[in-house]
C-alpha cells in the first residue's frame, strides 16, 4: 500500500530502472510485511542540474547515481522503518551496485481516510481492504 516515488538522475537503462524498482519493492515487502502484490511505484528522472542533495554534514560524497525514495504510507513502527532503511541500502548495493551514501529515504505517514484505490471509495474506511 505504500506509494513510492523514486527520484533519480537521468541516464539509467530500462533494465537498471527495473532492477532498482524490484529491489525497492522487495525491501518494502520484507520490512513492512505487506503483500507482494501491494506495489505502487513512480520513477521520475531528472537532469543533473535539477537535483541538489548535500550530505547534511555527515561527510557523504554523493554521485550522479543518487536515489531518493519518498514513501507515503500508513503509520509504521520505528523498528520497521529502521529495517526498511537497512534493507534498502543492502538490496540496492547488492543488486544495483549503489553506494549506500547515494540513498536518501523519507517516509510521510497518513491514515485510512487518505487512500482511495479507485471507484471513488476510501477502501480502508469501507472495509474493502
């Protein structure tokens, strides 16, 4: 059910994007224990001059391989979120060769009334989900 927006700098092949999406999805399924079919992802590619992501004083060196994951989700526990961050870094490093410092993740939480999956209904409120 999380809606995941992935921002990257333009230049990855369709296969590289698919690997990225699959790795992110698998990490989310494991960390948040949601069904495998719960998949809502949007990739936005940017020109290099459209993304500025400093290291916030942590000493990270960012590259053009930067991946920013913005997730909108129902509330999750802090341990589940921490597990997600770890799994994302692990999966993207192993499957996509992404440096762990080239990953930024943010989660925005919302509630049952904030979702409609179609048909003009709030399925979490109606009991359909």
